[in-house]
C-alpha cells in the first residue's frame, strides 16, 4: 500500500515536471527591439523590472531622466523572493528569463544597454542623454559598456566591465539575502533555469549563508577578482572625471552616467562603498557619486523603488561584519592580487 502511494507520488511529480518543462521553454534572446513579437499591453511604454536588479535600475533611471512615462511590472528575482522570472507568464515576455524588458507598443526590447539606446532615441528631446557628435557618441558607448553586463562569461566580463565586477561583489549580499528565502525556492531554478550555474550558485548560498560563504575559497576567489578589477575600472573613471569635470562626457549628463550610477548604487547596497572611497582614494569619484545621488532620478528610480530584501540583506552584512571584524577583513583582503597574477 505504502509502496503504491510512493510510486503514485513519484509518477505525479514526473508528470508535473514534464508538463511544466514543456510550458517553461527558455532560450537566449538577442538584444534590441523584436518587432516580430507583440505582447499584450496597455501603455506605449511598459517596463518589466525588479527593485534590486542592477540592469533594471539602469533602465528606470534612464526612463525618468528622459521623462518617458511607463507602466511598471515588478517581477521577483530569487534574490527578492522567488523565481518569478521563470514563471510561465514572464517567460512569454522574455524566454531568456532575465530582466529588464522594455515593451514599446507591445514589442519587447531586450538587454539593458540596448534598451538605453532605444529609449534615448525615442525621447521627445533629441540628444537629451546622448552627445550630438559621432566621435563623442562612441566614447560615451565605451563608458556605457564598461558599466554593463554584456554576454554571459563573468570571468572575462570583470576584466572589461565594472558592471560585471559589481556582480561578483554582490556575492556576500546574495549570501546574506538568501537567509530570508526558503530552500524550496532556489530549487525551482535547478529544475527550470536556462543558466543552471546561477541556480546552483543561489542554492549553494542558501545552504552556506554569509558565514559559510566566507569559507568557500572558489567563490571567495571570484569575488576577490571582481574586487581587484573594480579598482582598475575605478582608476580609469577617476582619470576621465579628472579631465572631463562634472560628468563622464563633460558638461552633459549622458547614458554613461546613467549606467555608472547603478554600479555605485550596487556598491552601496552590498556595503563596498566605504572600502573603495575611504581615505579619499578616488576624490573625483567621491564628488561624482554625491552629484549622482542628488539627481531627481536617483530618488524616483532608485530610492522610491526600494525593497525590504535589500535593506535586510545590507543590515545583516553590516551586523555580521561588526560582530566579526575578521569577516570584514577577509572580504577586503582575501586572495589580493590573485586576479592580476593569472
Ligand atoms: N545582459 C543583460 C543581463 C540581464 C540579467 O542578468 N539580469 C538579471 C538581473 S540584474 C536577471 O534577470 N537574473 C535572473 C536570473 O539569472 O535568474 C542585461 O543587461 O539586460
């Protein structure tokens, strides 16, 4: 009898899994607008985004700076609650299962750096966030890319992008945040995530917590590489600001500044800002970060979209470091120089 029930439960679970798998097909999507796809929509612009997601923040700041009104759809990531990005309803919006997605007149636009360019070209005021001349546009694009998450190879990405480094530096934040998420939620990712390595990572972080993470050398090494390469990107930015003054491209606030704003915001919420800005190591960047925070878009697109998971994770990191100064030291010094010695 018991064996019969067990077999029935296993059979039903397999049927459920196969049925769900058929309805949750995921695959990569190219960046830019997809005119061949039309989604249900109510407004000219709609944005699928998440409070914590760095790439979502970038697009929210961009839309607010451009004065483009949009209808927002908040979609959970595992970091803020559960894998809503792997739900059937969201996979219809983006089969890649990632955020953000801008929908313009029903057509989805993928990849945040492409969304910025697309949105800026649909603003009522031409050249609001983009310089007029082609050479300056190319230079701006270099700085946009340097703060973006392009491609899916993080080990290579950190060498060219501060955006990728901030992803690596987020590992302690994610480890802290997973404390508040039940184990069954990351397990869903093991079943349905296109990029299994991400689901494995979050399951592992759930199992280890922040304390356990600090003992996992392979992950610490990755974080340390991101931490050290970030210095290289910040030195480049410091030099650019020294020459150009107020913003990356000089007098004009551009898509490059939009992109870097979210990199610094991630450093703030993952408790790395003091490490990078202490002792006035980067005086121009310190001044620049203050100027970024004083923009209206920082309030409307970042602060007003706060989420309790971000605050609780940051609080937990700060409390853990205060209670165990060795942990703070380890995060700041482990595998120092390793990234450059390979
Ligand atoms: N290159 C993409 C990266 C998008 C991306 O990785 N988004 C993250 C949030 S910042 C995501 O949706 N992750 C969901 C997951 O991996 O499960 C872009 O710039 O839009």
